[in-house]
C-alpha cells in the first residue's frame, strides 16, 4: 500500500449538495480526516436549492478510495451521484492512435500516397533497400515487444494485461523523443517463437525494444535477435535501468569526490535488471560487486540455485568470494543497489555499511527498505518512485538512446553506447547543482533526451554502427 495519496488513485466524485453555507467546508474536512488529498472542485450545475459539484480526490489505494466515498456519503445533505476512477478513464479506448502525416483531400493526393504513384516508391526501395529509412516509417519507428511474463510489480500477467504498459511506453517514446512506437504483445512464452516472430516482423522498424520478458529467457531472446537482426535490439528492463543507475553512481562519485571504480557494491536481485546492472558496472571498471539472490551471495563454485547466467556472472563479480546472506555481503559496502523485492534489508544492515552509505532501493512500488527507515542512516537515497528525491527511472535513458540510434540508422547497440548515454544523463546535472537529493535529473528535464541522443549518435559513428 502507498503511504501517501497518489495521482495513480485519483477519483472524481460527482455530488449533489444542499445549497447552504458551510456544506463544502464539511466535505473538505471529511476528505482531509479520511486522509485524502483534495484536488480540483468544479460546479457542474446549480438547481433549486442544490449544487452539483465534481470533486477530485487522490487516495492511497482502491480501499482508501472506497473509504473516502463512504465518508462523503455519510454527510447529511450530500448525495453521491457518480464516482469515476480517473486512471481508468485515461485508458478508455486505449492511449495511442495512428494518424496520417499527409492529407488525402482529392484524387490527386490519393494518386501520390497510394496507387498509382506509390509504385514508383516501391520500386525505388526494391532497387535501393536502404531507402526504406527515407521513404517509410522505418526511419522513425520502434517495436515494443513483450510476452507479458515480467510486468513491473505484477509479474506474469499475460500479453493482454501487459498492453496498457506497452501503450504507455509508446506514449513516452512519442512525447519525449518524437518516435513512433508500436506495442506488440505476443501470445507465446516460447523463446524460439518470440525470436522468429520478432525477426519476421522487423522490416518496418528501425529498432526493437524488448519489454517485460522474464529472466532467464530474456537473455537468450536478446542475444539471438542481436545476432540475426540488422537493427538495434535493446531489452529496456536490463539496459535502460542499468544506464540510469550508472549515471546516478557517476554523480554519486562526483558529489562524494570518490573514485567510482573503488566503490564496493552489493546488488539484491539476479534477474534481468540485477544481472545487467552488475555487468555494466563491472564493464565500467567497478571491481568489487557482490550480487545476491534468494540463496544469498553468488560466488564461483556455489552449488545451489545456479544457472548458466549466474555462473557467468560469478566469474565477473565477487572477487573476495563473499558468502552468506545479503546482510553478510553488506558489511563495509559503499553502495546497496536493490532490484528485487520489498523489505530485503533492515536498518541494522545499513548501519553495517561504510561511513557514507548509498542506498538505491528500486523495487516498485514497495522498495527493499522503507525510505523513512533508510533516510536517517544514509548519505544518499534513491528509489524507483516519484514521491521521493532521486527517482531512478529508465525514462531518462531509452527515449534518448533510441532517438540517437534512429538518427544515424544504427545497425546495433554496444557497451560504449550505453556508457555514453549514462555520462550524458549524469552531466546534465551541473557540478554546482549536485546534492544528496539531486544526483539524477528529472524525467521532465527536456535537456536530457537531446543530450543522450547526441552522445549515442556520436558514439555509434565512432564505433562503426552508423549507416547514415
């Protein structure tokens, strides 16, 4: 349950109210006592002796919404006519649509955009396949592909239920980077079928964004698609999050005046995000990284609860061969990075960390430790939530990364591109702006995406991935 009211649980209550002095004050007081956050209030109409108002209230969760409505219903002289969940309302009919860029007003227009004129364009692309980037949507389009098996905070809910998340992602691509993105939810969990399907539908797209595919299948899907597709394939749950975490740690090192490569890092979670973060931090030069899963620290030679990916990870991490629980691993650690489940560490675990502990508790919506418990003990705290400072949100990475890749018609994506994106995000925050509560820019800072796109495009050119 959320601790404070949130726009995610916003309701509009239409109420008929007896028109006498003090009635609205009673309603506002009742909402406040029930713990609701009163928003806008609009008069819908005035009847004889009655007022009809629309009252917007933010709540903590579904149960709290119902509690607020019951409280208002209990006020003499107030009749609740309708309750509308505003989050459901914005999803009504879907959140995205396709629009024509060119008007079709008459036969002349039609003859250019469709038959017979379109045949000239078809043959030009047939003779010059690269012209698909110029004359079709391919140059500005991304496929968002999921099987719905690892939806953030919800797990394996299936492709239909994953669609609202994919549509939301498409909105972010368009709003923040001007990219046309299409949600593609597949009715299969078979990696071979996913790989074949994505390969076969890749023609109209300049990039593939894999999303919410569970580990360890996602590793094989991404690896194979990168081998057989000539466009960038990017699993955002892995690399998008990892890029933003790296950016935040670059700024932690700037703020604390410490060498990032000397940080001792403990990661909770060995799924897609946990492994990707461990690998990008290792590749960036951080040597002392311990990854923990349900069975404790992962180390070379561990027998229980291992798979080929964990074995490969053990070879690149945990040089001190730390064994035991996450509490054991945290002794003397500089950074805790949570990419797992709620409540896996306690205040005493933070007390065992180094002198200026840094905690990134990124499980959503409930983090690995309650922020209220961590804040008095840490030098820097980051979460995945918007109601606390330092939100680690992959929105800071993927729109700019794909914008840069599309702009130079990239053949793929590499580690150098991810490093460049992380540095671009980090250095959006000036040295004079850095603060314990400001180690990462806002997702609404419009300087971020152009900076990331430019850095990505330049790095792709330098590393030989650019077509254009």
